[in-house]
C-alpha cells in the first residue's frame, strides 16, 4: 500500500525535476551557511550556480564522517540553533560521536519517510508495533517511533533489551509488528523457542529489521523462528536515521530509496569515481530535503548497487540492493578481502549450526590467521567425537569455498557467543593490538 501515492509513483521526469530544484537549494544553503563546506567548494573551484543539471552533482566535494567529527558538535549545521528542535548522536567507537540536528521540518520529513516504508511492507493503522530498537541518542527507536505514529499505527516504545518482558508484552498486547536489529530478532526468536512458546500463539506477522548488515540466510532463520515476514530497513544518522530506504512487500528485493529526499550515487570506494547502475560500490548520499544538517555527497562506506529494473510494486524510486557490508568492516587476510556477511552466508542453514559467529583474526609469525568461531544449536546431540569433527570439517569447507582462503573453525557450545540487543559485532581483530 502507498502512503503517499503521488510521490511514490511520480514519473522519473517529475522526480528528477524535484531533485534538481532541491539539490540546488541545498547546495546554496550549504555554501551560504556552512563555513567548512563553502571552503571545500572554493578549493574545488565550484559555486552553487555551477549546479545546472543533476549530473553536475559530481562537481561537488564529498563529505565524510571525519568532516563531521572535525566540526563537532554543531559546525555543519546550516540553520540557527534556535531552529533545531532535536539532537541525536551516532555511537562513535573511537573519539567523539557525530551529532545530528533536526528542524521541525526535518522531523516531519523523517516521519514521512518511515511511514512510507512501513506502509510498503503492509503495516496499517490496525497494527501494534513493538519498537525494540534502542531509544535515546541512537536514531533507531525515536526515528521508527514517529513514523509509526504518523502512519496511525499503535506504537509500543519498549526499547531494546529485557527479552522476557518483550515476549510477555508481545503475548499480552497482541503485538503484530516487531522493529529491531536482525540480531535482536534472532535473540527474541531463540528465547521464544527455548521457553517452549508456540510462535502461533503470538500475533506477530511482520518484522522491520535494520541498522546492521544481514543476509538472506538470516532472514529465513528469523522468519522460521518467529513465523513472520521480515523486511529490511536502511538508514544512517548522517542522512536522518532509519527510513532512508526500505523494501516493499511486492518484490521484497532491494530497498526503495526515497529519491525526493535523498540522491544516491555509487562510487568506486578507492577512487571516488561514479559507477553505473548495477555495479557494486560505495553508496554516497546527498540529502535534499533537510534543513538542519544537510549532508552533500556523504561517503557512507556501505557497499551496494542500484537495481536497474523498475519495481513490480509501481514505486518509481530506485532500489538499493541489500547492503552487503561496510568498506571499513572489510578484513584483508593474507591479501584476500573478507566480509563477515560472506561467512554468514556460508554457515547459515548448516544443520546443527546456529546463525552465530565470530571472526578472530591474529598474526602469527607475520602471517595472518583467521579462526571462525561458530555456535552449535542447543538441539544438537552429538555424542561421538567423529561426528563432531565431520561437522566442523563441513563448516570449514563451506567457509573456505566462499572465501577462497584457508581458515580454522572452532565449534562453540550453545549460547556462548555474545548476543546483541542492538548492533552485533562479528569481528575480533587482534592484529590491531600490535
Ligand atoms: O543504524 C539507523 C537505523 C536504525 C537504520 C534502525 C535502520 C534501523 P547509524 O547508527 O548511524 O544509524 O548507523 C548507520 O548502519 O551506514 C550501515 O553501515 C548500517 N546499517 C543501517 N541499516 C542497515 C541495513 C542507523 N538495513 C550504519 N543493512 C549504516 C545493512 C545497515 N547495514
């Protein structure tokens, strides 16, 4: 179902006309109000008047997380502080976080984007949506929250964690939609299974999962555990938060990025050169309907490609392929590029193995080693050492085939790999301790 049919199905010509108008206004606002970006434009010899067509976007300088950090906390805001009505911050693992500021208009735009996404996967005013994304500085909780209210569905703002209570509320209130990270959806699904609850006694029917990379294999696991349809939602603090792009029910293949608000580009991660639709590269996003903290040509570090074909659902906004991982999550092991999602796709679905894993990287005598720890399912009863070794070898072969690299595999006891209420970590790189 469309939330804003006119905009979601606008002709490409109309969309591009809106994009150009909004891009020009955004660049003008950045040039006039954001000192650091004006200097960047001057260094690059570009002025707002140079943006005459959409393809002129490539004349503009990129922005990165480093720029936002260097101008912490408010140096990239494009409006007076009095116009800012909300702040969020991204959880920087190192140094200062990124602070995002929103005007009233920005919050409206954000809610609208989330409402469109929820509507695209069949959420309606009849639904009760349990928001188990974290509330607070993280954009997940509040971002999805206001989209739900905008749509007219009922929101249960339970936030992340307290798994038993989540399940009790789900049962008592008849929650129909769950919104959280895919990792936490797995935790909830496993807990329901381990508590011996029949998922059919729970009314859940739809999941809205994002904030971290996940694979089709994990989607199937979650759908089987919770008896739901699981959909992918994408976003980042620097663009607005969740809801920048979302799958639709009809195709369930690629996430529609709301192009009247965001211009996506795919570039070569090393050179920054634009790549054509269909080719994998780094996603770069320009916000064109944001006042408080616009980001122009922001390097997301997320790897994906743009689908070439129009979607069966009738939406004209292009689709991003399911995000494949981050350039900065890429490990280089003995010269081979390794993404956690590759390991995930290799192990999910192997009988007796839980969808839990950790990549432990070390350097022994100047040689990189990769140990993949995978968890056994609690239901697995193998009393024979021989059978266990055969399973270990099977997992190892599957991973080595996908990676093209020799690895060691360690089978871990059930429930021993750390569970995440929010975003999960799949890498322990001991080389960084050198
Ligand atoms: O994670 C916003 C969000 C909240 C999105 C809830 C979806 C649901 P940040 O904390 O700034 O914002 O992290 C943004 O998370 O650049 C991606 O690397 C990753 N990410 C977000 N959604 C997905 C997804 C939120 N669906 C960073 N698939 C992004 C893969 C995702 N990665």
